[in-house]
C-alpha cells in the first residue's frame, strides 16, 4: 500500500498543490455515497468528488454499457457517424430548454468552454467575452482567462485577450451595498449594461455565465437576473453562453440550473454530471439558429476524441439512471431538507454567516462576526492566513468525510441519491468542523 502512495508521489503531479507534504487518500473502491481507502476507512463523499458524481459511485450499469460499446466499437475519428453519438445528441436535445438542438462533444467542461468561445467569435464576427469575476469555467488557457478564479494568476500574464469581467449579484456581500437580493440584482444588471456600453456593444460576442454558481461560493442569482441578462443580450445582438458544467443534470433540483429561470441560452456547455464522472465527456449545445448558420459555413472546430463512442455510451446510460431513479426530484427534496437542517446549525454556530443552496449545490459561508461579515478566512488567502480552513479540512477528513473546503466556504453537494441518514451524518461532521471556526469569532 505504501508503494501505491510512493508511486503516485514520485511519478505523478497533483493539481493545485505544492508537491511536497502531500498525503492523498489512498482510494481503493467506492459505492453509493462512500469512498473506501486501502486501510478500510470509509469517507462520506459530501461533494460528489468535484460536484460530478451525480448518480453516486460504483453503478455497474455504466460498466456494462461501456463494456458493450467497447465490444462493438471503441473509437473512430469524429468525422464518422456512430449509433451512440446520434442517440446521445438526440437525448440532449430533448433535455435542454427551448431550441437548443445540436451538440459538439468534447472531453470535459474546459474544452467545451473553449469551443463555445471560438464558436461565438466565429458566428458573431465579434471578439469580446463578458463573464463574472466570481466564476470558474475550467483550467485551460481560454477557460481560465474567462473565469475569475484566482488560481489563474500564476499564468495570466499571457491570458486570452478580450475578456471583460463584471461583478456578481452577490447579495450577502453586495458590491453596491444593496438592502435586498432583488436590489442587488437590479444594480448588477445596470453595472453589466454600463460595461457593455463602455466596451462597445458591437465588439461583444457573448456573455458567459454559470447556470448556477458553484465553486466560487454558490452565489444565488436574484429572481429576475437571468431573464434580464437574456433581454440585454437580445438588445445588443450578444450571444448568451450558459455554463452548466457543475449545475447540470439534476444537481440543482432541475435538469439544468438555468431551468430555474425559464431562459434559453444560445449556447449551453455541459460536462461533469453528463457521465457522472465515470468517463470524460463534455458538450457544447447550440440553438437551431446557430446550427443552421454552419449548414453553409465551415465549422472550424475539432478534437481527436470528439464524440468518443465509449464516453457517449456512459453518458446515455447515466442519463437513463437519472431519469429512472427520479434523481432530479430527489435532489430538490433533499435540498429542502438540508436547508432546514442548516438553519438549525445557524442557531448553534456563531460563525455561520450565510448558507446558499439550490437543490444539492450548496455552500456554508463562515465569518468571524455576523455583523461585520468579516470572513473566517479571506478570499484568496495567503498560506499564513489559512489556519482555520486547514484545521477544518483536517477535522473533516479525520471524521471520515470528503468535501470541498475553500477559504471560508464549506460545500454541500452529495450524490443526488444520497439518503437522509447520510445527510444527517455529513451535517454532523460539518458541525464539528464549524466548531473550529467558532473559535475565531470576535
């Protein structure tokens, strides 16, 4: 077993980390909402790994679908038609809102974002992309540039040009000191439209927003926000790109995050929950209007593994599981239960400043003082300011849970088929971790 860790550390590089001092979980197998290490310790997976294992771990229906596909056809170049590619494209067209009809398949969310940006620029003949500061769209160069996550700072001296960022309607910390989420939304929309005009509307190809905010803090959209963004896009001839990589396929209690707003984007990006992480796959889905443009104009996009048959087979079976097990409704109902339970935790823990949640995509925000809202750990904290966060993350692991802990946020995003007992177990562990943050209150 020591050899497994040694080989990993000696011969592979780990994401987002200095490589010395790492102590990764030595994963052996996983089932449902739990991952097991090689010492037999089990970990409750309370963030579905990276908010992607929507159907839970170890579902052998995916294994069987993948094996069957590989027995028939493992790979052909993307210029060939396959049965599974066509069936998956048709299924996605049925699930997506409005007139989103045609999919271009990628290997993940970042690649889908890259291709959405390229397509928007080709289709509009414009070049600027507007996105939120508090957002994450992937780690490839274009996707990192268009996102606002500070992990890009290490490489942003050569960032993709012509990206413009705007402030989020972050009601808990509203940049315009609004008194309500609705007022924050109105001011954010006015800010967005001002920026568009400052930047020259005729130069803006697309506005790129997440369907529901994820790892940047689960910032809730005000009720009218997405509808008004759609109206602004239509007013200036700008495309609306909706990134559903994290919020898609039932995660928010609807099939897609944008479904909460009854809006149809021009381009939708998806990945993660498309296969529940069982194999890599992403997609960029476009409206019939955009698709028709390319009937007589070449589509200057391509990837060696676009529409990989084996990944498509995993996705098709995954979507069947989501529908047959009613996981979208389960996520909505369990989300309401979690919200009620976290309300109880708020009374117990002085450090809980806010809880933002939609379905099973939620984030507890921790503060030193509820009045001043001073964060327990500041945004993009330096290593010396991470003491409380590091202690909480260590406590969560010690107590047998895996979840995403970042700065002053603890995320709650278990698999969509999580049980009430598993949720209770997870919240009890989180409560013990938050007791550490309580010690930093003033």
